[in-house]
C-alpha cells in the first residue's frame, strides 16, 4: 500500500521516503541537480535544474515504451546530470482531490525511490499543461511544434514552481 503524501501547502505536496542516499548525496539537503518530470501515458517531459539550482531547463521529451526502456533512459539522465532529487508532477483534480492518475503517480514515485534511491517529491501540476499551451500559443509557434515541446515546457514549469516554493530560486 502506498502511503498518502503529506500536504504541506496548497502547491507543494511532499511525499518523501527516507531512501538510502546515493554515495555523495547527503540526506539533509543533497547538493546536485533536480530532475522534473511531467509523466503521461505516451511521453515523459523532462527538465533539469542548473548546477546551482536556480533555473530549470527542458530536456528532450521521452517517448514511453515499457518499464525497462523508460527507467533505463531515466537512469541515463540521472547519471549524466548527477541528479540528487526528483520532482514528479502530481495530477490532482481541480477540486484538489486525488483521482486515478494521482494514484498512478504515487506508484511511479515509489518506483523511482526504490530504483534510484533518491528523494522524490510530488508537485501539484494542476494547470501546468494549460499554462504551457498558453505560453506556446503566445509564442506563435506552429501547432505541430507546440505538440513536440508542450511536455518539456510542462516539466520546466513543474520544476521551476517546486524550486521557487522551496526557496531555491528567486
């Protein structure tokens, strides 16, 4: 059974198991980058913080295939960018209640913790895709190109929001 996340504020849902830290990663506040994920059934939008933890940059959106493939690619990204923590978009209903998708993300977050032994945070992602689409429409980007980058931008918004709330970013 997956424990329910603890709501610490309207936007910050932190569910953190005290997973054994990877070598060189302190449990008190690991140095290193954060990885933001906007997880969908077909793709995973990804963003990573800069080394100082000030800004979020989008990475290539990952096309999902199967668990082995998906977690293999995530491991490469975690290793390449020396990720210390992961932030997963948490799709609550507009009412703030959890639905089936939120339960799936709890399970996904648990698997990330188990596989990578890193702290994983669930971040309320309500309206991040709407905001991403609005920003892309305003940029006058083609519809085709918008579809290619919306998940990446949603991941950036999730990660940036998390860092700002946590006080990592100005």
